[in-house]
């Protein structure tokens, strides 16, 4: 997780974290919906049902928006959204380089 808590890193790429300002009950509900929607995506793909797949993907997107992982950023200091960017090419580059296992720039 980045020092400011906005992102976590997977294979060198930044991924926006959920809004820490959400109540634990709200967050739990939304994560449950996200998991259900992801299962629906899997099921629709397996069944070859295009309309069900589109609906399930919309549910995934809605849950991620509500969690703050997509859409407008949940912080208010004017910092840009770096979601999906390589950590080594962002303001987190020095921090990332110091992390264990990070490749040198």
C-alpha cells in the first residue's frame, strides 16, 4: 500500500483502494455486492449469455464506483488519479524503488 493509503501495487501497477471513509457496514455490503457481481460475470461467461454478462459487468462497475475504486477520487487535496499506472513512473517511484522486490529504475 502506498504511504498515503490511496493505492496498492500489483506487479508494479497502482490500483486505487476503496474509500476509507465508508462505514464498515457500507463497505462490507458493497464488497459483498462486488463479489456477487463478479460471480455473475463468471457464470454469464460460462453460459455464453451476452445480456447477462453485460448486466453483471454493470453491477461490478456500480459496486466499484460506490466503493471509490473507480470514478471520482475520494481524496480532496487535488492530487491526480494514478489508478492503473506503473508505480515506477509516478510520484510514488522513489517509495516503490525502496520497497522489497521492486525493480530498480
